[in-house]
C-alpha cells in the first residue's frame, strides 16, 4: 500500500512539474530552455508575461492574455513598461477582475497583488526568474519531502534480491545524490544557464531510480521466488 500511494503521488508530481514548466519558451514539451526561463528568467519578457506564458497560462483564454500583452507592449523596449492607467482601467482591469483577483487580490502576502494599477505595474518589470527567497522556500520542502520518500522506498527495496550488490547500492544512493545536485542547480542556473541540463538530467535519474525501486519491489513482492542459495 505504501508503494501504491507513493507511486500515484510521484506520478502526479511529474504531471505538476510538466504543467508548471513546459511551454514557457512557446514550444510544446519540456526543454532546458523552459528550465532556464523558470529559474534564470526570460530576458525578453516581463515577469507578468513570463507568468502568463508559464504557470498561469491556463488561468485565462488566449485572447484575454493577448489583451494584457498588448497593454504591456504599448511603450515597447526590452523591459516593457506597459501602457498608461487609462488604457489599463479600460482594457486590462476587467480581465484581471474576472480571472485573477480570486488569488491575487492582496489576501496572500506571498503572491503579487494585482488589484490596482500600481500592483500590476510592479510585475511589468524584467523577468529574472524565481527569486532566491522563493527558491529557499521550495528547496527545504523538497529536501525534506524527497528524502523521506526515497528513505521509505529504499527501505522496501533493500529487501529485494538483486545481484551484483553494487548495482543495488547504486540504485539506493543515486536519488539522494541527485536531490542535492538538482536543487543546487536551481540556484546555479541563475549564474550559468548550462546548469539547466543538470536539473533535467538529475530529474530523469531521480525518476528512473524511483521507477526501478518501485517496479522491482512490487514484482519480487508478488511474483518472484528467491533462489535456494
């Protein structure tokens, strides 16, 4: 039952990662460019544009997103400053009131307040990706959570019969190593974009070792008989 629940949980986690990060570069699928935009920022877009192209893309229809994008680009430039307050109140605010204020109405101090012209203008600035304090908040959750998950699955997996023994040890140790490597690379991607590949590879290795531990444990638990020796 533990394996069943953790397996379903890991599957939903993978879906959530894909939904949050995939398509940030305007192309289908999850790529290292999407990860660079998530952690280092899209230097061609504002924070508001990056959010509406990324994790918030499904919160409003495409035509309503275009209304906001048009307002952002009214004054042009690499760091767009957006149009004036009159255009905002006429075109943009009705969309925000309809689609955004349920969460971005100022109730939660940890997310942007979009209930006013000043609040929205505050996120029409150069996108630099996730800020360090947000990364720290997410990091400690992942460090604790993933460690417990792999401790539990490894405690079950260690009972399986696998030879050579070094391969079994490698399958147990790898996810703990990749947890540290993956999370460290979130920060390092802000310095050098090439570390997005480390995030991608670390996530793949973590998922692969979870799948091996899960499948081998379930198979040997129900269908396998240990050799007599």
